[in-house]
């Protein structure tokens, strides 16, 4: 997932949230089939919403503390943060229309 979605870790997570008023974070893992299905959708939405929201991804295998902190129990989990605080959460694979609709509520 190169491009508009920034890979973040425990070290730079908080800073990534504060780069934009609204940020969508994709909690995922490389072995997760639905995560691999959602990745290009998140990239497409990131391209469409450039300048309106930030997009990040967190590998839960490499960043277990973040997954625990945000109560990520299953993946993919997409969390929308506004001003650094959780505003909405989508669990499971979602389509482009669902992601756009959820984000547009917060931008």
C-alpha cells in the first residue's frame, strides 16, 4: 500500500493523528485476507479526499500496543479520528461508498 496512506507505528502514531483535522487509520495485518481487500479501497478514498483528511495504516502484528490501546479485536478495523480523538469505527471489510460516507460525516 504505497501512495496516499502513511505507514505509522507506536513511535509516530500521535503525530500522524495531529497532521490533519480528520484521519482514518486502517488497523491491518499482512496475513489478513479482508485487510488486503480493503487496502486498495482505502488508497482510492485517500486519493479522492486528498487535502480533506489524512490516511494511515497500522500493522497490528508490529504494533500490538496500539491495537490494545484502541481496542482492536478484529481486523480490518478502520478508525476515524477527529482532532486526535476517536470519532467513528468501522469493523470488517467495507466498500468505497461506506468509507466515503463515514468520512464525509467528519470532514
